[in-house]
């Protein structure tokens, strides 16, 4: 069987899914396995690889490797492919004919880009865009090159998080800035990210509600180590929190989110000074705002579950408790700022019964029952009524409603599937 591998490179992880391509174009892609590598770049933890196979497709594998700071994306790709094929019941590397790569920043591109061993020109352009997503794009490009070397007879498709937000109107994406005094790789404007996630959520909601995707109207909070929100009208993005880079908008695990731009000049001397980050050089300001801020700065941890636990003073010391309380209140405040703003945008154009609700997704969104309850309680003025049993219970399936039957504004938990959506885009592109 011919296979497709969807790869999703983060700033410290690699996730992926392997699909079998059926002979008939009318049949769905066949999930084979999911894979994950974590702790890349970590000085204190070892790299962990996990491969989970569908029943009968292979033998599940969990393994520790070297310390995270001793490996790079270039070496991890062949390592991952070796483990994928060795743990499979019947899979050779040459069976993988297509690979999709999630690229965070695609600039002004409105569709994915095909790359082969003979045609790698687009990778140079993607690396130039790394200055706008330095903690993501460069690693993804390194991964693409590594896959091209490891699987020379396959075709790669780069798909961009920015694609979904191409529908944002001009008045929303425009920054009030003077003309730049030097040549730019691309215009300085809002681009938005997490687009593969939002697209998959629109599809899941449409299927669950029995609607066409172009009839879905929702506000989505994609909350994980990176967090953003999106206002979706008629199945299309009309506004989102992230901007020129993923730094704008909501607080993340280590990202500051939106702050007064001058704060960085008071926070540190020489913010433009270059700093080595793994195999790439970025400014000190970018490191501080992207990797040293957010929940880590406020609470001393990026683990949202730990923060929730520390809201109970009996679970920790006084200082940890006070930090956790402040971090949670700040996080909820920023989240409500954007959810409320986006609901207002929809309500200014649609009656409330045409709004399908507020969606929570991502690791924090899917697991954070307290956060969801507090957010929806603050929206009770719009008729949101939380169902504590549904909200606190286990969520079976991709879509779970967490509000009561009579709630005028619905709340949902939706499991996102960036790799699955990447595979769909590849199928649309190649027609298999």
C-alpha cells in the first residue's frame, strides 16, 4: 500500500500521522499510526519517541534517546523513520510516497508548495520567512530537507498555518505603520496562525451540526503552549489574535502575547543583540518574549494543570499559590478580551441563533474544565449555561457540547487534527 506521512514540527517537538492511501479515490484515507518526539532542545530531559499503531498495523513503541540539547531536527527525522518502519507490520520507506509538512509562516502564499529532491528552490524562500517565525519555520525547513534526503523518491507538500487566514479583510490585517526603510521579504501585516487547526475544527463542527462548512459561525480558542483565538463567519476567518508573528495576541506557555511594544526596551539592554538559538540566530528580544515570558514568567511553570492545582493553597507553598492565582486571572482576562470581542463581531452581523457557539481546543482547551466553566460563566449575559456534568466529564469523539440544552450560546470542546487536515490538503492537491 502507498502511504502518506503528515509531519508537524514544533519548537521542541515533532508530531505526525501515517495514513494509507486507498485504491479508490472515494474511500477515506486509512489511519495507520501516530508518532511523537518531545523534549527536543531540552538540557534537562531526554528525547522521547512514541509511536502508536492502529490494531494489527504494527507494534507500539516508546523509547528514550539522548538529551534534548544533543540532537537536532536533521538527525531526528531519519531516526524517526527508522523506528516507524521497524515497528510496522508491513511498511518499507519506499512505501511512503507523500509527506506533508506543517509550516507555520507561509507569508503571502495562498496554497501549499510542492517540493521534491530535484526542486528544492521553495525551501530557500521558507527559510527567509524564518525571521518572522524563528522558533518554527527554520526547524520545519530543516525537517523537509532531512526527509528529502531520507526518502529521495517521495514528494513533499508544505502546507501553511497562514492559509486559513487569507480571508481576513484589509481593515483587520493592516497595521498603522509608516513605509519600511528597507526591503521586506513580505508586507508587514497580520497573517494569523494555527490555521490548520481552525480549518479542521470548522470541518468537525460542520459534520457534527449537519451543516455545510460555509454555514459555520464560531469563535474558537485554540489553547496550548501556543495560544490563539479566531473569529469564524461562514466557515472563514475574519479575525484572529496572532499577527505578523505568533507572538501577538494571547499569552502562551512562554510567549508574552500582546504588550506595549516599548516594554522590551525597558526590560533588557540591547534587545536587538543576536543570540544563538539551537542552530539559528535570533534577537535577544525574540528569545525573551517568545521563550521566557507567558505562563513561565508569571507562574514559574508552563504546565497549566500544575497552575490549576496550585490555585488550592494546600497543594503548594504561599508564593507558588499567589503566582498561580495571578497567572490564572491574567490568562482568563486576556482570553475573555478576545472571545468577547469576536462574539461582538459576529453579533453585529448575525442574530445569536445563527452563532454556533464558542469552541475550546488544544491541550489546555480540551483539558481545562475550570477555564472553560469560568469563561462561559462570564458569557452568561449572552445566555450561555454551562452543563457541569458534560464539562467535567470525559469527552467522547471529536466534538462535545458542554452547555445545557436550553443554552442560547453553545459551548463546545473540539479535538483538533492538524495532521489530518494536512493529509486532506495533500489529497486535494495530488488527487489520490
